[in-house]
């Protein structure tokens, strides 16, 4: 999250489309983007996804059906989506949301290639197949929750 500068495009409209699972966002630079919830979730700026340093990123799988239950404003610079899988620690600054929109095609193709290379799926796992105790906050990454 680089933060706001005088050149940061600011949102003029934000709409959650629950049926299609898309966050639609328009910016004052004239650009608008439709960002799928799954895309937002797998590119969360949180430590759970990005890790605590370079090379600690965690590939997010099984997120095809993730929903955004609600979005909380964070000051005048970001949104905090609360996802249906319980993830709620990512702060999506205006500049990061703009970057997600500008890079959607490239980043989504990269994500799909990484999933394929790892033998993972976008489809949800049955509850009995989900690993327990994984992710930031559980202590498994070495952080203190």
C-alpha cells in the first residue's frame, strides 16, 4: 500500500454486486473496473496472503465461491472487505484497488498459471478436506497473533 498522493485516483462510486460476485469501482481519472471477489481475495494485501517479507507469499486456492459479506471504510484512503471465508485483514487502499484494476488481465493469468503449476484448484474444498491451523494468525507462519 503506497498511500495517497496528490496523483492517487480517488473512487467516485463503489458497488458490490452479490449475485455476480463483483466489486465495481469507478475512479475520478475516468477509469472503472469490475473486480471479481475471488480476484480481490487471492490478491489481498494482507500478511496472510503476502507474507511478512519477500518470498513468503502464500498461493490462495479454493476461492472460486468466496463472497464479500460487507465492506468497511478505513478512513478516507481504503476499504476493508470481510470475505465469506473469514478473511478480513486486508486493507485495500485506493491506489491498490486502481492497480488491481489496471493489472487484472495479467495478474489473473499469472494466478491461474501458478495454481496449475502447484496442482491446486479454484474450486472450494469439502469441509473435511480443509487443513486446520494454516495461515497468518494461527501461529503456523511464525507470527504472533
